C-alpha cells in the first residue's frame, strides 16, 4: 500500500520556506502543548519519538469569517507556526522538521525517524495504528504532556476527538 510519507522529501532545516499565515486567515489557540509518544519507523523499524501539537481550543478564520472552531484538538499538516511556538517545537521535538510533498509542493512539519531520518508522514503518525488513538485514560496517560508558553498562531488542520479535552487532566506532565 502506498503510504503518504513515501511522497515526502526533506525540506529546509528550519522554518524558512514555510509560508506565514496571512494577517487575517489562520488558526489561533489560547493555549497549546506537545504530546510526546513513540511509533515504529516504517522504514528501519526502530522506535522513534513522536510529538503532536495539542491546542486547548481553537478558532480558524478565513478573511473575516470563522470557518471552524472547537475545543481540544491536535494540529495536523502544520504549514506555519508563529516564532514562539516554532522555537518551542524545535526545543522539545527537534525531529519535527519541515518537509515538502512531491505531489502538491505543500511544506509541513513532519516527523523524521531519529535513527535513519526517514520521514513519517502525518497520515502514518496520526493513523489508528499510531500513538494518538488512545482507547481509554490508561492509554492517554502514557503520552507525556509539555505545556507551551501561552497562545499560538498556526496554519494547520485541526483534528478533534473527545479525549483531546482530557489531556491536561490525564497526561503526565514534564
Ligand atoms: Zn527509521
């Protein structure tokens, strides 16, 4: 089966090349953090760390219009982060780096295996077989939570599930 990550190529080593959110469109959140887990590299089969960017709630706007909003969510296909959040991610999850898709040219923060460097696409990391589909609070408590410093501006897709509202109560904190 073709996995989306096979269509990815490594991008620049920092946020250069990521398009900033325009002033009046993007996603904003009052609080965020990283949820750390593990997955098995699809290429070398080593255990490799994962980090999901969690937001406590979010509002997504396009021009003046609110196009989506909700409570706890994970951000997928992150195309842009404000500098504070980008620095936070680089500090705690340096294996999350920009990579671009060959097909669409879209650049987003993608997981890179810490053993072999292979890109683990979001389609793979956030699949039901990945670390971010906890079945109960026991599963959820095995994810480590690192609270971010304040609010966040991003361009990304927000994915919501009921467990994402329980993160700050259930997950162990660093
Ligand atoms: Zn690997």
